[in-house]
């Protein structure tokens, strides 16, 4: 099993550009989440999904969109990148009943 | 804002010293999870506590869940350089929300 796969690993964008961070899991997990990690701020939840076709906002959703058309994939879209979105982004998945979260390796995103 | 707060934010210890990080929630938690993130890596699950007053051990690591299920702690006995990293607690609401983390540096 590959677990949780995130692509790309690194990305540099210019302000105003858009892009999609990809996340895929092969564990048939219903729950998937996107977090961003900034120094001193821990992991902050952006959006999450409890199953295909269902998404909801976390703590810091502004500037990001998500969709969940399949159980396996949960892409995160930046509509118009801003320097404040420079961060490390982690995707995670888990099974039901508060099972442990499995994290991808992260995407390191810089916005100039 | 953050559902759970952790203290301290940073901790430097000499190798062999003990280390403790504390996690506090303003609301009662049904359970709490602990994760470790090595520098440059991703968070990795360590343990889950469910019962009030629960204590679990993993070798030199001792995890406690408070009686009121609003706080938790992780204690490492005789730290080693392999313990370096950031330790997070996470509490569930409709999804898991992470604490701010404690970054541990171990000085050889």
C-alpha cells in the first residue's frame, strides 16, 4: 500500500496564480483532511470530507476549495494564490470511529 | 481558533533529562491522540487515549488523559537524540483538530 500520496512535493507560484494540490489514498478511508502547517501555529485544518460527495470547512478555509468525487482523491485548489498561503500542506486520511490519521509527505508551497 | 492548546511551545533538554508536554482543551474530549513529527517529516500517530484517567506507556513514553478528559500529557524519561521532533496532541470535534505542538530539541 502506498498510503497517502501528495503531489507535487514542492511548488513555487506567483501571486494570483491558481493551482491544485493532489492527494490520493489507497486505504479505502472515508475521512480525508487538508491541513496547513506554519511555524508556531501547529497544524490548522483547512477543509475535510467524511465521504465521497461530502465536504466541509475547517478552521482556515478562505482561499481554498475542495471536492471529493471519489473515495480515493481529495484535491485542494488555490483559486488565486497569495503570499499568506506560503506554507507546508498536509493531506491526511483515516477510517471511521476516530481511527488514527495517516499523513502524506506534504507539499511545500511558496508564493512570491 | 485552536481547540487544544499545548505548552511549552519549545523545549531544549540535555540528553538523558526528562521531558513533558501538556495539552489542554476548553471542552471535554471523547478521546485524544498524540502524534510525533520528525524534522522535515510528516506527523506519525503514537497513541490514542479514551478513558478518563487513562495512562499508557510506550517504552520511555508515558501518556496520561485527565480525569475530566480536558487535558493530557506526554512524558519522556531519559531523552535520547532520537526523540527530537515536534509532538502534537489532537482532539476530535467533527474532525481532528491539532494542538500547536511542542518542539523538542535534545542536546547530546
